[in-house]
C-alpha cells in the first residue's frame, strides 16, 4: 500500500491559520503542533495548537519568498519539544497557480529537516503549501528520511465532522516530493 499522511485541523485553528496566511500581500506562514495516530499504514497528524509567525519572525518576507529567522525556528522547535509534539510547517503561495513546493522551498526544507533531526529527535515533520486554490504537502516520518505525500488536509468541526480542503492533484504532489526519494509503491 502506498504510504500517505493525513493532517487533521480543528475548525477554529484552521480559520485562524487561513486568515493569517492570506492577509497582506506577502507570503505568510506558521506551524502546527500535532499528535500522531497511525492506522492501516496511514500516518495521521492531528493538530492541537498552532503558532502563527509574526512579521518580526521573518528574515525575508516577500510576495514569493519567506525565510525564517534562526532564533524563531529554534523557538518553535523548543515549543514542540516542550509539548512532546510532532511539527508541521505551513506557508501561503500568493499566486493563483497550483500548490506545490517551489525550488527555494525544496532547498530550504533540506536544511530544515537536518535541523529537525537534531532538535526534535524521534518526531515527524510535515510541510504544507497553501495556495488560493489548493493545498499540498509532505510528511517526513524520520527526518530527513521517510518522506510521504500528504493525501488530505481535513478541517474537523466541534462535533467531529470532517470537511476536506481542496487538494492539489496527486501526481503533482508526488512529483514535488520525488526529489526526497519518495517512490510510488506498486
Ligand atoms: Zn513556498
């Protein structure tokens, strides 16, 4: 079976997140702290809290690029460690195109994943790109290895009803994580 990951986000967290990443004209981002459950080979990360990165947390923030300050990244890693959580980063892409990792996202993530291995040993790390139309992402089960595409990002309301968010085409997703050694299993 093809290994995939699913991200569950409570509605209130999801609306805060959405309002944050699409305000202004620049890219915006943040992190989800998440608990893990695994069922039938599927990794499910359930968000319990979020951290929305303020303007002061970015070293560079433009309409097409974000880079986080080192001290901000360290702060978030320590927050995750304190909560004994897995960590999922997210950021917005402000164009109308399909969602997927950009070349600079891929380069940045390679560095981040080595840092996660060191600062959050034994924890998973996810990355999500959010465009106006779509959501796409991947989870690393043992950073920087064990990459799998995220198959769904689902909003869960207070009574537990799921509402899937619009997702990127699966082939585009798989090609965006292929650089990390992901292969579709027959
Ligand atoms: Zn990006």
